[in-house]
DNA sequence: ACCGAAGTGGGACAGTTGTCCCAGTCGGAT
DNA sequence: ATCCGACTGGGACAACTGTCCCACTTCGGT
C-alpha cells in the first residue's frame, strides 16, 4: 500500500465514513466498514484517529463546514419576495431529491449528537450553520425584492430552517413530491408575511 | 419471579423498550438493557419475541397506535382559524417540552425504519397516522371557525405535519422556546391562508 | 394428586466491534 | 548510504451483543 501521511488519511477516512453513513446508516459505520470503504487496513484507522468517536465528531464538524448554499435561486429582476422564496425552497427540494441519502445522513448525525451532552454542541453548531446560510439567503432575497424583514433576519432564518427540516423529514418518509412542493409554497407564504414592503 | 403470560410480557417488554429508547437511544436498547428495565431475565425476552427486530417492529406499530390527539386545543367561541391553529401548535409545543425524549425516540424510530426497505412501510404508516390526526384537527378547526379548506384536508394536514416536524427537530437541537413559538405562529399563518372563508 | 404445557433462570455460544500491539517497511533528512 | 521516525499489515484481545439450550418450576385442567 502506498504511504499516505496521517492528515490525508484522516480526510480519506472521513470521506469514506460519510459514504458509509449515507449508504448504510451510522449504526453500520463500523471501523471495519469505514476502513474497507477507504481501502485501508484497520491499523491505519487508529493511526489516524484515537477512536471511532473522534472520527464521528470530526465527520460532523467537517460536514458542517462543507455545507453549501443550496437555497439561493437564480435571481430574476422584478421577482416578488414570494417568488424568490418559493424558488429557493424548490431548489433546495431538488437538491434533496438528487441526494436524499446525504440529507438522511445529516439527520442521523444530528440525532447522534443530540444523544450525549458533550456532543450536543455539535448538533447546535450544525443548526447554527444552517441558520447562518438561511439568513444570508434571506438577506439577498429581501434586498433583491426591496422589502425589509420585520424581525431580525436570524429569527426569520430560524423559521426557514424549521420549515426546510420539516419538508425534508416528511419527504424522506413518504417521497411525495407534490406534498413537498405544497410545503414549499406554504412556507414561502409564511415567510413572505414576515416582511414589510419598504 | 411471578409467572406472567407471554402476551403480557410482550407488552411489558415493549413499554420497557420505549423507556430505554427514550432515555438512552435506540442504539443502547439492547436485549439486555430492555430486559433489565423490565426486570426480567434474558430468556423471557426470547420466549416472548423471536428476535430483537421483532420487538422493535412491534414497538413502532404500538407507538403509532398509541399516538394521541395532542394538537387539538380547547375551542373558544368566536376564535378565528388563525387563533385556533396557533393555539393548537402551541399546545403541541407544550407537549413536546413536557416530554422531549418521547419525540426524540419517535424520530429515532422513524430513521431506523427508513433504513431498510422492508421497514420503510412502518415509517410511512407512522406519518400516515400523524397526517390522519392532523386532518381531524383541521376539520374541527375549519368547522369551528366557519371556513373551508381550499385543498383536500389531507393535503393541508400533510403540510401541518411537515411544519410540526420541523418545529420539533429544530427545537430539540437548540431548545429555543421563542424560536419555536415563532415557527408555530408562522405555520399557523401559512395554514390559515390555505382556507377560504365560506 | 397429577401431568402436560407454559413460563423461568442461568449459562453458554458464536459473531461483531472497538482497540491495541508488534514486527516490519518505507522515505527523507543528514 | 544510513538512520530515525513515520507509516503499514496482520493478528490478537476483551467486551458486548443477539440468540439459544436445557434443566427446572409452576399452573390449570383432569
């Protein structure tokens, strides 16, 4: 096996772990399964990480920092706020449909973090990041459509995150596309009413 | 140990399992942990259930059938639809605050069911039940406030379930009561706009 | 009283999992 | 070229898990 420095192995193992978690769930993401996915030997795992817990913790933080802006739609001049928001939510939905396993993995990692007091902050950080991304999208949307949020944008963003989460979880269960689109429309509606025309 | 018929043991084990899952998570709900919680010996477990999987499957179906109407608020004459819906959502939120571990357990069971094709229907049934309960609450609310849902009530209910789920998940993470109430208000707003005054 | 079926207890087993050890090997600085 | 530390492979270990077995006890119907 070609020699790889420990830092690169850490990255490779985290990538492999994310694939395993997405494909088979966190419970199946054993050290051996991760190592097999990465094409390494078991010893390399504990050379790169002190423990499986350390890997999972780092997986969560990595995955948070990678989280991209998926909600921002193309902005078209003259669009109303409602149109922008709904388009953004639908874009998120397409992202979800394209890679449901990824969102499912995120959900599982959150639940896992929620289960122990010392990991709870990881879950909180994950959602803080979601909220941050949502707030940015809402800023852009308000700017573009010339409105002003009645509450602080973080508060509105927090509502958007909740709606997005609900859309995700329910769709993962019933895979009802039309229902998900109805949720997007209703959410856009609610959010629109949290803004005043300037 | 006093003798208990197998059917009662099944019920006792399921209750114990739900407590263990709520307290420590599904991953910690081993046969030994469940049996200890129920105060039985390990042999009793496999006398009552063929396997742990069978127990978990039955736990899910049991828990679905027990699911109560938590969203229906007290109806006060003259209340607007928006007021009824927001009060209902806030009542659900109080229910969540009173026993967060229970909702967390539900979420974990859903995720678990989502992970294998043969169990997916269990998750679907769980959400079908949620939707059913929500639809009933929406029927009552519309009746009481003299409005008519523009879409079939099941569709509106599906949206309500998504909003409730989002409220739950995000609150479980950040425990921000005010944010959750804002979500409830926004959700009530969106739902209200899905009805026409008759 | 008795007898078969139902229920119980403890121990055992094999498979899996996280972790560790150790002997070896490679690569780059000297 | 050599040598030290970084890396690798394979095997091992103990803990845990689901499951099973078997000898035993209790109960309800006869």
